[in-house]
């Protein structure tokens, strides 16, 4: 199974990824963890450029994300799926739709087509979207990278982009209330994962 975690910065996504990975390890599930951007030597170099470079135009940002994603899919995700491993991704293609397609205004359909090119049409089987109000997310952050520092208006657009994606693919997305306490959220994620795994 290919599982991704999505959410605006400060949603608690990273914490839930860690708890979920611990759960998989304790229960003997053979998994591979990846993060975006990054996950490969080339991807990590791209990550450094994306999160630290100033004056980057939106098209450059998108194309760098896509380059990192293409490398990740071909060299890590597809081989792992071929070996029947569970993939856990901290962000995947939906992030580009929400951040660059919707919030940056590059066009949702344009970004979806480019994602399909970069990934060969690969999508997660299950996507956990952790939703929190932007004000809450910002209050949780102490350090901001280039994209995180865009501010409240930008992140509200990103959040709206994710919610539109949920409407389009309700069978793949699981909406999670990120305001709930960490363990409550974690238990809900595990329950959803186990339900899907048993199908």
C-alpha cells in the first residue's frame, strides 16, 4: 500500500508520520519512508534549493518539486511497491496541487497533468489530510522555511486547495481533525489504515 500524509505546515503532520512509522515497526509491517521534497540524493539537493533560495518564481518552484518527485518515484517508490512494501510518504503530488496549483495560481489542472508526467500516473492508495485552521498552525511553528514564511493568506489558499482535492477524491482522502490530541489522531489513522489493509 502507498500511503501519503498531507497538511499545511504546522498541522501536526510530521508528528503523526512519526507515530505511524513507530506503529508499523512495532507490528512488523515492511515499510519504506520517504519525504518530499527529498528522499533521494538528488531530491535532497533539490530540497535545499527549494527551502532556502530567495526570489524563486512559482514555475521554478513547481518544476523543482516535480524533478525531485520523478527521481523519488522511479528509484525508490516503484521498486519498493514491486517488492510488496508499504510506502509512507510525508507529502506527495497533492502538495503541488494545493501549494503551486491552487495557492500560487499556476492552475490545478496544469499541475495535475505535470504530476502525472513526473510520476507516471502513480497516486497513493490512501491519503491522510490533517486539517487545522491556519491561525492554529502558525501558532505551533517556531521556525519557518521559505515556503512556510509566506504567511496566513497564502496558507489559507493552500488549505482551501486541499479541501477541494478532498471533494474530488473522497475515496482516497481521509479528513482528520488536527485540533484533536495527538494520540486520538494517531488511533484514528491506525484504524483507517487497518480497515483499508483488510479489504
